[in-house]
C-alpha cells in the first residue's frame, strides 16, 4: 500500500472526526513553536549585519538557541504527563512568544544572548504533541500520525525560512529582522490562546494515565536504574560544553568565576537528579516489578542516541545552512535563506514517510535504513569544497535531510509504544538528546570548517547505526497500564 493510500485510509481530511481535528490543531501548534524558535537561522545573516556581530558571536547565538531546550524537554515531559497536553502547549506558545518579542527588540549582545537562551524552551513544545497524538491514535496508526505531527510541525522551520527574510527585507529597513520576529511571535501567542479551547487531552471516555510518581522516570529493574542514571550525564555535559564555549577560554562572554559557578551548579543539579531517580525507583531492588508491567529502559536509551543524531543533525544543519551558503558560495542572503529552507521543507513528506514505513515494515528496520543513509550522505558531504556546484551541495543536503527526518519519524513511531503513562517523559528525554546533538554539532561547527562539521556528523551516525543493529528490539505484544480503580488495561503495541 502506498503512503497516499495509507493517508486516505487514515483520512486526514475527515475533519468531522475528533482525532483528525486534534491531529491538525496539534501539528499546527508545533509548527508555530518552530517558526518562533528556529526562525533565528534564516534571520541570522540579517541580525549579524544589522548589529555588526562577529562570526563567533553569531554562532554562539545559534548554540544558545538550542541549549535551554535540553532541560526544558525533560521538565515539560514530566509536566505534560501530570497536567495534560492542552494547557502545556498553550502556555509554551504564549510565554515563548513573549520572550521572542523581547529578543527582537534587544539592543546589546548580552541581552540578545540571555533572551535567546531563555527562548529555547519553546522547542520543548514538540514533546507535548507526542503525548497528545499518542492519546488519540492506536498503535497501528501511531507511526503515520506521529510522522504527520512531527513532519508537518517541523515544517515551521521552513515556513520561517520562506517568509521571515521577505518581511525583514520589505519592512523596517535595518530593523526589518525585528519586525519579522515580532510578527511571528504575535501569531504564536494568538494561536496558543486559541489552542486551549480547540482540543481535549483524550477522546471522550478515555483515561489519561499519569505516572505514579513525579520528578523522575519510573524504571523496572536494577540494571535499568543504573542505565537511567548514566543516561542523564550527556544532558549535563552538553550544558557544560556550552558553558566552556562562553568562558574566557573561548568567547569570553562570562567570567571565569561565573564559569566555575555554572560547572558547580550543573554538578549539584545532576546529583540532585540522581537522588530523585533513586527516591522514585529504589523500591524495585526490594520489591521486583511484576513481569507484565516491566519495560526495557535500554529501548529508551537507544532511541535517545538515535534522536541525538537524527534531530540533532536536522537542528544543527538548519541553523547553519544559510550562513554556510553565504560564506562558502557567496550567495545573496535571501537566496541563501530560500535554499536553506528546502532542507526543512522535506519534513512535509520525509518524517511522515519514516513513521509510515515503520508501521509497515517495522521500527528497527526503518531506523537501520535511515541511519545507513545518514551515514553515507554526511560522510560524502565531509569532502565538500568551495569548487563544488551549489546544485550538488543542495542536492546532497536534501538527501541527508530525507534520511535524518525519516529517522526522526521512526524514533517517535516507537516512543509511544514503550510505556503509555510515561510517554511524555520518554518523549522529553529523547527530545532533550536531540538538542544535545544540536549543541554538540553546532559547537563542532564553531570550532572546525564546514566540511569537517559534515564529516563529524557522518562518523557519529555510523557509531549509532551499529548500536541500533546490535541492541534495539522491535516492539512486540502489549503493554500493561493500571487503571485508577486498580484494574489493568492491555494496550497493543504491534
């Protein structure tokens, strides 16, 4: 069956059905978060020129733009499981839009940096929709539904690239970029207020399962407890890398005292998180979890690392691509922004395609194919030179983008099938790792040449490809969730 036939079977135009309306309302909410959040990439050439920023200052803003999203996706994942998706998505759109407006009218670089760091939390909106769509669609359709949500929502970055530069050129002169970001932010605030009244957290009569405890994810074995603690380390290391980038050793945007203070704070928060994980889960060492209620945390860990590559690559490349075209091929800024906009544009079909293929041939096999493609395409781009034709370069980035976005669709086709009551937390952790990847790759972009940046992505993808082949398991059978009255509901995951 073709993807078109599958879409017709799902009938995405059946607006009379509540689940289809919820899908469309929710992917558009996600779309608006990405317009506001990733609009920085195509706007950066304008901001850099208007404020006379150095190359390093511009690249640091790109890194700051994704840094806050790391802890934000973890926190939002916990909150959405507890509070529900509609209040969370509305709050993120409204608050994120207000911070983005403040960024648009900041005058000093220090203020720009602080506000861009804070506005990064709007990228956590993605996690909210994963839980919402998981509530409204069954396992047999979760891949294509999550793919449509993620792919069409991700198109917000392309929407920003295709519209904001034109606003910047035609309105406000040197302040055109300010007007462009402000218009996008007002639109996000308006839709955030509307979204709350358009949706409900679950279909009528359904139970919204909540975690038994909050503050940390529940695990079901001693091995998983240790692995969970270890998997928190990369989240804090990414923030430490950002701190190092801002320290006197590199950019000098913060003092050495402030650098040490941040390192200490990160260490303290990490150990607090370890204590919280232990508090939530230590009982499993004395009282084993019933077999039917267990899940394997290694599945979560592998999906985390997979998303580090797929979405981390997507976020890093969409952030730097316009500057790459301007600096290496001397293209006009608007032309560079339009060409860069092609890369996120393919989200319209690539991410839903990855989810659909996962539904048809399996989650693991789809991820293996995606990672083979990511590895091959970015290793090839690792040999790019200024003598290459722009057509060839754009073509190779599109190929790499298709595989990375399809891989993201495959990751989130599996996320809702691990443990329903913790879908938000699992989605949040995987999403945070996607931003860890973005921080790692954008930091590499600030330290090495563009060809070495692409090569680095290809090498990391090759390593994760091996991990997927060896350790990832295909979801099978059913998962058990305990109803409020104590009865057990079995949810199909195959």
